[in-house]
C-alpha cells in the first residue's frame, strides 16, 4: 500500500512543483498581524478556520454548524447554541474541546489536528469577554509553526533518468527533507572506485536538487567541485578522506549557501584557508588531518570567530571539582518525616511497616509479615497470599476483627 | 492491499532495471522517482519519514547485564554517610525485588566505592565516576538521562523490551524497525549490523532474537559480524569456485525463486533473493570493511591497546565507525558482563576499563570525521542496579541486584542536545523524582531524530498495525538540539 501511496505522491509532487501558484507556497504566507485587527479578526477567526473550518465552514456544515462568520457562530448548530457569551465553561464549543480525546463528542475529531493549549485559552478568553466581534483584548499568542511546512526552498523535480542512473550504480539518494524536493546523495557504497569525472557526470543533472552531498573516500576532485559550486542549494559537503588538494578544492570558493564542509584527511595547505574564507555561510568545518597547519587554523579562527572549526585536537578537559576520598560512615540520620514533602497527604506517611494485628483478620491464623497491605493508613498483616484478596472484596466484613487503633 | 497489486509492485531491482532500460522517457521517470520515494525493495527510503532527519544512523552501545548507575553516572554523595544502614521503607515503598534478594533479612545501603568528579558540560557540570575517565572528558558532548525506567526486572524480558518495545519475544527490534523505516544507504552491506563483545563480569545469555526482524520482512534483521575467523560464515567461495560461477548460480536460483514466488506470492522468497544478492555483494565489501590495515597508528592508539584483538570492545568500536562511514543505518554493539550481583567493584572495574577508552575514542573519531553530526549514539543497559547490597557488604566489596525503577543512559550526536542532564532520582538512586522516561519515550525520540514519526512507522501483522512504541511513547523535546 505504501508503494502505491508514494508513487501517487511522486506524481503529485512532480505536478504541483511545476504549476503556479503552488499550494505549498501559500502556507508560507505570513499570518495576519493580530495587533491591528480586533481580537476576533486577528486571533479567533483564524483558529476557528484552521481547526474547525473543514467541517464547520463555508463548504461543510456538519451538525448544521458553521463557524466562519459571526452570524453563523451565534446561530449555533442542530444541538443549539455553541457559545454562551461571557461564560466559557457553559459554552458547548469549549466543553467539547476539553472532552477526552477518545470521547465521541470531542472536537476536533481525534484523527484531526488538535488546537494547542494556547489556542483553547484564547477561545476561552474571547468568550469570557462576551465573545465580541469588534475590539476585545487578549495577549496575542504567537502561532506555532505548522508541522510539515516546507522548510527548504521549492525546487523542481529531479531528472528521473539521472536518479535511475544513480540507483543503478548503487548510489544512495534520499530526500534531504521530506517536504521539499531537495536531495541527499551519498557515494558511501563503493566509494573508492568513483573517479572525479564519473562523479561529475552522474551528479550534473541533479545540481539543482542536491542539498547534501557525501563524497567521502571517493576520488572527487576539481570537476566535481566545480559542479558543486553550481549546486544552488548545497548545504553540506563531505569530502572526508578524499585526499583532495588545494587546486581541486578551489572551485568551491564563493558558494553562497554551503554551511558544513568536511575536509578531514584531505591533502590541503594553508592556501585553502582563503577558499574557506570565501564561503559566506560556512558555519562548521572539519579540518582534522587536512594538511592545514596550526597557523592556518589560527587565521581561520581569527577571521571567522563564529565558525566552528574541528581540527581533531585532543580535548584537554579537566574536572571542575574532584570528590574527596570517599569514607563510609553510618552517621546520617535515616530520612524521617523531613523526607516527606510538606503538604503531602497524611496517608502517604506510613510511620511503620509493622502490622497492627498479630492474627489474620480473615482466617484467624498468625500473621506472616510477607503478606501485608495498607488499609486506611494502617498496615494489616495476613497469614497467606489468598486472604488479602478476600479482605479487599469486603473490608467491612472484617473490620471488627482488627484492633481498634 | 490486493495481492495481485502487490505482485505487480514487487519488482526486484534486477527486473526493475531491466525493464526500465528498455523503456524510455516518462514511464521510466515515474518509476525512478517513485523508487527513491520507496517503491524499489532494496532502497525503500523514507517509508514513513515525516520530519527532516537530524540523524542518518544509530550506533547503539548496549551494556548487557545492566551496569550500575550508582557506580558510574548517578552521583549520590549523601549515601557515603549511610553505609550499612537499612534501606528505609519510605524509599523502598514495598516495591518488588527479584528472587535473588527478596529473601535477604536486611537491605543494607552500599554507597559507591568510586570517586566522582564534576566535568564541564553546558549546564552546571556532570558528575562522573572515576571508572570512566575518558568518557568523562567528553561530558560536553553527552546528554545524560538519569530517569529511565523499565517494566521488566530480569535480563531476558528487559533486553527484549528495550530492543523491541515489548517484553514478550516476537516483535521486530529497534534496528529492524530503523532498517524498515529508512532503508539501506549502502547496498553492499546489511542495514543493521550487530557486534558482540564478551565481558569480564557475570554474563547472561544473549539471544539472536534481540536483533531479529519479528514479523517484518527478514532482510531487516540484524546481521551479526563474528569476531574471529570469517566475520560472516560461509561468505567466502570454496576453492575452485569463481565469482562468475557464483553469479551464474545465483541467477539460476533466482529464476527458480521467481517461478515459486509467482505461484505462492510468499514474501519470504523475495527476502531470500535479496539476501542472496546481498551476500554476493558482501563477499567483496566485508573483507574490506574488517581490514584495519588502512587505519593510522594514531587512530589505533586512540581506541586503546585492545583494538588489535578482534571482538574486543575497542575493535568493535572501530568497526562501528567504519560501518557508520560506509552508510550502515543501525550498528549495535553488545558489551556483555555487567550483571554484578556479587563482587561488583572488581567486575565493574574490568568492564569499565574495557569500554571507557574505546567508546570515548569512537565519539572523538566520529566527531573529527564530521560524522557525529548525523550519527546518533546511545549508551544504555537494560535496567539499573539496587542501592542496597546483595549478599555481604564490606568497606571494599558489595553486590547489587536488578533495579528497573531507575537507571542512567546517555546519548550523543545526531541532533541530540549536547552537554545536558535530564531527570533526577532520589537520594538513594532508587526512585525517580523528576522527569521519568519510559523506554518507549526514548524510542519515540530517537525515531523522531531519524525523521520517522513513531506513530506512523507501522507494520500490519496478524490483523493489526504494530509500532516500535506499541501504544505509548512521547517525544522528549528537551533532548533535541
């Protein structure tokens, strides 16, 4: 079933990213500024539209209820009014929001996105103020970012023939982000056999989509790097263990988006520091055994103080504090009443685990301390593991057999 | 799904490629794109991915036998003044004990014999035992959870629970779910690899079903790499058999299997074909994987002297890094021997010595190679150990029984908040007093970091959908960087 779904999704993605305006792009439109509108317009209407609108809006009115216009809200549904102005607790709308999720009457239905606590509070606040459609005050609560929103840029669909070629060559391709068309391409399988020219050839058609590129342990060189330079969305480039040299790395200079660059075990010199300084977005760089000297690292750190540089140096962490040689004593008083938090119910503080009785209230046989229960704050012992069950079934029956206090 | 539909979709890679080579243009395009979205069996990536993944793979260091949280990670200095006092009833609260200590006449408090130091992290520092000096220096990378608890009180059900989300055997393991959810990133190696190290302390049985696939297609089960001799048995061709012979044999068998599949539609036939193909590729990839000759002296030294002993924790940590850099999704190391019922101090010394330097080296090595960013490392046993001594307590020796009510684990890398501690236990390290974490919560959070929604990653078996987190589990946002 998954496969059918994904095949359809693939078609859907392919079609929606070419036609404008994209439905995904609409989600990115900024929310209306609540400060300039009334509380209803700025805050309440959007919540009702988002959380209730599908079934109680202009298109559907389940239970004859619509919530998209003031008159419709006031009119209520087939069960009567849904809000009582000034009284959130008596408002059906609020009551249903607070029902357990599994309750049949809970709204929105269990399988639908649920309003946040802030949104419910905003609705209650609005009703408490008399559910005004003009004016009204309320601390505007920032809207949480909806899940599955496109976080990356929208790119066109990848060239299918290029994807097929990668797959045939056992190169791993995966969506870098399930909501956008960006790709993670990784040559980890058979890495050493990939030559610079082959890499460039395979990747060229996918340049618009590649966001993360794993070239570790391949023979990637100047051709591939020149291509990487033309990948507009490339954020992470892994050249670990490629033995790449200054001249081959140079073409990447000036890449506008690259954030993370792994150059561990490259064959660079300090000349490449210039290339790194020419990457405006670079946030993390890995230079362990890369050939860049301490002087080069120092220069990089000085010119780009915010850049996280990992050169594999031993962490010279030392303890902030060392415990004195432990000595074992039994001095501390056993935790007593002080251990019980103030205000805890008295029943919790069972003072002693000694049973109050010496004979079993059920059988009359002597108490065996292995079988004890706490009943009304007192510890009661039994003769065997059967009697407690009988006792719990009807404690009143055995009350007279227990010591008075 | 209609079985006929399933049949049409169940194209093998070989047939898919053969078919697409003959087709051109649009038809090919849809096939290829849908395959990266999950149609081709061998690259079933993103089956349920919902979030941009922060981790691409997991290295799970399982400490089999349950290490003592009290002697390693959970610092309780006040206990030092409670030596040999009876465990108060207000702490024990009548909780169940195992049959190994329930008959004891006393439950004397055994403070840790080991000295703790405070190491810098991103909060007010992490107190770590002298048993883990190398790991302690990486406290700024680690996210400690001191408030794990589990359902089971004995090893077998507790490990089964931690690996599969259920105490009863039969469910797929965490690694198998990950393989099913993310697919392979290297078709030459198994998606889920298991490496085992024999311990120095009291050891418990280790069942192969801990890394089994349960009801998932069996290509998702963990592949155990052996320590001595051939890492994978029967991988080498017998003398006189060439690689071409092997290929011809596989092709013929595959044809027969296809015929059988067309007749029975049994998905296990597909798994079998996949596995035979995988084995064929592993004949080339595994010898290269396990050959440490390309590692520099400095690297070997970092992992410690044991690294040259196949099967040692050090060798397995290095192998884990090599698997990680080759794109294996789930790498699970088992370190046996933490079950210190008696003579805990001497056993835990040997155990800690075996794991401390290698695991710290693994973290540092992943870090310097830029791999820690997207590799999620988990260090965990199946439960904790009791604060009271099992058997005789002296100033220099004690034992500890099983304790499921609280224990400590740590994580690093792969989108985890570095340098924090989460959750607290009481002064006796016996009950959780702040932010309890269920095993299901840990699973849910780790799946989320892998880009998988733990509620969406399901598999239908015997008429209902199953999840790793069963009907529970909440993602703990505080851990996510």
